[in-house]
C-alpha cells in the first residue's frame, strides 16, 4: 500500500509538540509493516539542510526520516521563507495562509510525482485545504494525473481540535474517514464540552470516526540508551540511576537538595489546554507539601510571565525554564519523581507515556488519552476535578505513598516502566483504517 503522510511537523526535522513525535515515528512503524509510506512536510527555514542531507529535486527538498529510508519531501519553501520562526505556530490568522500554501504544494506534488499514493493521510487542520481540494476534484482529473478510478482515499487524523476549527470543519467534511489519537478523545469530541463547536459536523460523520492510541518510539525514548542522561538505567537499576539524574537536574536548575518529591511539567504553555492556570494556583500548596517543581515549556507570553512571577517567590524550590529544550526535557523525564499533567483536555498526550518509561509517575487529570494510558494507583495517579484542588489532592496521594510506602511506590515505578506503548499495535490499526478509507472512497 502506498501512503503519503502530510503533517506540519515531523521529528527530528522539526518539532514543536506531540504531532512532531507522531509524524516522526508512526511512519517508521508502518514501514516495518511493509507500507510504502512517504512524508510531506513544510520546508521551514529552520530545517537544517546540512544535518539532514537535504537534496533538491523539482523545487522540493528530499531527505529521509531519521535513520530510515522513508522519503520525506519538503514542500512550499517559497511560502515558509517569508514566515519567520515556526515556533510561532500558535493559532494566528497568518498561519492559515501559510498552510494553504503548503496544501497547494501537496496537491502539485500529487499531480506531478511519478509515485502515486493510494492513501493521503492528513494530520490536523494544517492539511484541510489539500483534503477539500481532492474531494472537489473530478475523477476524470484524478485519472489524468494517474489516479485511476479515483484511487486516492483520504484519512484525517485529529491530534487536536482546538486550533483553527473552521479549517478542521472543512477537513472533516472532505475526508473519507477520520480518527482521533485515543479512543477516549474519539468519544469526547462528539460531545459539546470537547467538540469546539464542531459537534454537528462530527456527529454527522460519527460512523466514520475511530480512535487509535498514539505510541512512542522507544529508540528515542529509552532510559537504558538515552545519551542526554547523566546515567542510563533499566527496570533493575532505576533507583540508583534516577537518584543520580535527580541530583544532576537539581544542581543544574539551582534547586535545593531535599527528601521531598521533585515534580516536573513539560509541555506547551497553552492555558486553554494544558491546565497552566490550575498549575499556577496549586504551586503554593505543592511547595507547602514539601514538593519541588520544574516547569519546561514555551508558548503564551502572558502565562509565561505569570509562571515567572510565581517562581521568584520560591527560590531553590521552583524552577521555570520557559524555552524549548530537548535535552532538559529528557533530564526531567529521568530526574523527576512525578510529572504533573493538569490538562483540561488531552487528545492522547505523549509526555505521560515517556514519563512512565523513565519511571516517573504521571499525576494527571482523567481526561482523553490520559484515561486510556494511566492506571490509577498502579502506574500513576488520576484526578477527576479540573481544579488546583483536584491536582493537589492527587499530589497528596502520591506524596503519602512516596514518603510512607516506599515499597508500594517502587512497585508502581517498575510497573510503569514495563508498560508498552510502542507503535506496533497502533500501526496495524492504521493499516485497517487505510483499508476502510479505500472502501469508503469507492462508495
Ligand atoms: P502536545 O502534542 O499537545 O504538544 P504531547 O504530550 O502529545 O503534547 O507531546 C509533547 C511533546 O513535546 C513531548 O515530546 C515533549 O517532550 C515535547 N515538548 C513540549 N514542550 C517542550 C519543551 N519546552 N522543550 C522540549 N520538549 C518539549
């Protein structure tokens, strides 16, 4: 099966969040299942053409994904030469024009390329125009381009409904089938609380909405081999390994030595999604519980300022790192005791999957993919109320276990590290969705 996977980012070429991780790893798992998969992503100026050995062919950049031989086409360079830093992808109006330009380039690629995919696998709102253009294209035109019998089916994967809902509406109406990145989020997006005003469109297509849980790439996220860590460790050696990484992390962040829990937060500073307001309100009580906190994130400048002004009140106890820092992210996953995830909604969430692999227990709001991946009291702690009270009460439960039931805590850590969220199973589910999309496109 031939699949063109189109996305706004793909690690390691370019990444601002979980979409980048997924686009950088799911295609590798599909390739292992013998799918002829290729990627198209925007040719941002920040992509390091030297490091990724990018060649130019017919105006497109061509490289491969990571160490694999999966081809990646970098498109619409002329658009992204003018846009500045991709780190600004934050929901602004200007982005709609950039990604229309990207979609036009995708359509040109579909027309001109000798390689003809059978499936166009689009991700999030950025690709909407490509999906809607194809939907409007007459079968005869597609046949002229080499797609016989309209043999080009489409799948839209929703990683996040909250950005540019108008564009997403267009994509939802145009695509053959749809999936969300966890079974729970697939159900939630049909309800008013989570549908971002797209309830009508999504419910009209309810039969075509599936949920497939994201995975992570354990070649990248593995404490046994992670080159960013002061000491690598396994399920057998984590106690010493995590202690050393924690010392290193504290010293780098200027946090005091302490027997209390070190809590981490890693994520985009998006107050609508990530529960930043809840976290800020909880800081005083978390510190009173004897916890320390490190926040790594970048995003909304108003909330970045609020976070900074909280941190200055607790020197040695709270550290704010308001930037994108791959190495520090790895050090936090390894050195923290627990990761706080107070998201209002979370389509899947990768940070809890990574944290568990590193023996760092997630303390999370029970919503979306967090429900599907964290077993309360076994591999992490879930809380119901989306509020600082909810978060603090879950941290209290974690702290009680951490300080008075060390054996129970250790069992949870080992259990969390042994969970398996590799892509293998979900990649098989995507193949089934591709088949469904092909049937649907012929209806
Ligand atoms: P989302 O897709 O909503 O951004 P996820 O939990 O799915 O959230 O994925 C977040 C990914 O981005 C993880 O790989 C996380 O480590 C990474 N990440 C987020 N913010 C930062 C940051 N400031 N520095 C380094 N990595 C970050």
